[in-house]
């Protein structure tokens, strides 16, 4: 691919190929690409981001349009199809003029293959979609419910079938529509040091075009559209707000850790939940953040500084540990916990708006594989809770096997008593889909 200088479209195509080949998270791979191209102008970075997330979010629809317009769709190479997806997204979703989008796509194809082997079929496909795109889109929206969900709303066909069976066509379509919308950024405010009003005012002052919304009944939460790179805002640097999905916020709030308690963040990840737990504990007591990934735990050093966690009366430690292992884990199993937060690894199928690459990477069998891991984690974490203590189980998936069905099976087996549960859906709550349950070991 052309190297110097690289265009937004070329970088988008390359990034999309990397995401598919590596089955990685789009935000991390996109950040890697920007690091490799530090001279890319801000406008080009913005267009690259729009193209990457747009293609991932609308991939099923784009492929259906390409297949309808191509003489031999199965003969298209992976590179040709990726270039076509980007161009069709520009034409049909961004409404970029054909005289801009089509030559850019053909130029990229020619640069990649000077023989014309990529450009020739692309020219015919894009010309047909330019002429007939509206009619083709109308056809995609008018078929059987399964076809509409898959081809118009880009829900994987296997998942669309599940939704139709469990939710019915109306709710399934409403969920698909909600997940097609670019998500807002969700923030958590450290209410021990500032207020949501103060943070919202600072964000609006920094970018008057930013739309900052305070969420009903969630005094710690803000929803932001626009606002630039929020992680570079001075208030973020000082730890007065963090970028954190509402589901993760709700899980920590459901656990409700108190000062002086012994608390375990069992799948701590990058540590944003750990920081919230410390805030709820008023930075008094003992907090252990455990994760299987040393890389993810490496982010906690910055959180410790931002959150002002090095204070007398508060112990905050990070431990690399396999919490599914039957043997005791040093640094974790030094005594029972008053409260355990298990934000378990899952398919992430409630996160199709924020992580649209999951539409292509998650498969049906992943649900059972995740549920097996979740059961083992839940069983092992139960043993770490003191008598009378509590555990919150949470997943960013709405599939029953990973959420309510798994929890009810554990309760029916006599392992837990269910105290409280929440299900938040994209179509009803305008946020990522997630499930949580607060449990008392029995």
C-alpha cells in the first residue's frame, strides 16, 4: 500500500484488514495505526476513524449492496471487497459525491495493483451502486425479518435468528437500529472530589459544540458527543472524570463497597472500575485488583496517580492471577473478601455499537465457551467471599446463557441467593447492553 504520505482511505482499508486478520479490538488497532503515522493531519485522522467504524458497523449491509451490484461477487478478493466497502459506505451513508469517492477508491486499487486487476471489477460495482443504490437499499429493508436484520442492519445472521426467536421481530429490529447508531462517550465523575455539573461546564467551555448530557438517576454519569479527545482534558488528567461505560459504573455501584472493607476487583482489566471502587470506599480499606493480563494491569500505575490512591489508610495492590485455577493465587487469596466484583469476560454482544468489529469476529460457539469460563470464575470467586459478604456478577452481553440463565442456575444449585439484578438494553436505555446481579453466597 502507498506509504508516504498515506491517505485516510488507504489507512482505513489497511486498518480494516488488520482488524479482520488479527480478530482484534478496533480501537486498539486504530490507535496503533495512528502511532505509526504521526504526521497524518487531524482531518485525515477523523475521516479514517469515521470510515473504519462506519464500515464495521454497516458491514453486512455494505456486503449485501456489493453482492447485488457485482457480476461475480464470490470472485472479489479480500482487498477489493475492503476497498469497495469503504467506497460504498462513503456513497450510501456519508453521501460523499461520486466524483470524489469513486476515483479515490479506484486510485487506491490501482496503487495496490497497477495491473488493474483490483480496479476493473470495483469500477463496475461502484458505478452500479451510484446508479441504483437507493433502490438496492430499499430492497434490503423490505425482505423477511431475518434478511432485513442481516442485510439492512448488519446483524450476523446467526444472532439475528436468536433475537427473532427470543425477542420477536419488533424488539429485534429496535435493538438492531439502536446498535447501528454511533455511541456517545460515557463518563464517570469522581463525586468525592467534584460534581457532574462542574465537569459538564468544563467540557462545554473547552468545546462549545460538545453535547454533554447528565443522565437521570445517575448523578455520577455524563454522556458526551463531540468534545475532542476527552482523555487529554485537564480534568481527566487529574482524575476528576474517567471514560467508563455505564454498565461498568452500575456494576461498581451495585457492589457498593464501604470504607474499611476488603474488596476484590476480580477481572480488573485496565483499572477504571478499580478506581471507581476506591472512590466509593473513600480511599479507606484494602482493594485488590486482579487480572490474567500483566499488560492490562500495567495501566493501573497511571490510575493510581490520577486517582490519588497513595494515601494513609488505603491499600491498593494489583496481582496477575488466574482466578479459575483451583490452587490459591498469591496476593489474592490472603483472606476472604467483604465484596467481590466479577465483571466477567464475555462475548461483548451488548457492545456491538461501541465495538462493531464483534459483528464479524464473534461466532455462535463463543457464547457457550464464554458461559463455561463465566461459570468457573463465578464458582471460584464465590469461595473468596466471606460469610455474609456479597458478589456482583456483570457482563456486557444480553445473551441469556451469559447472564440471567447462568445466575439462576447458580442460585438453583444453592450457591447464591439473588438480591438484585439489572438488564439495560440499547433500544430502551440508549447505552450498551449489559446485565448484572448482586448475589449473597449461601
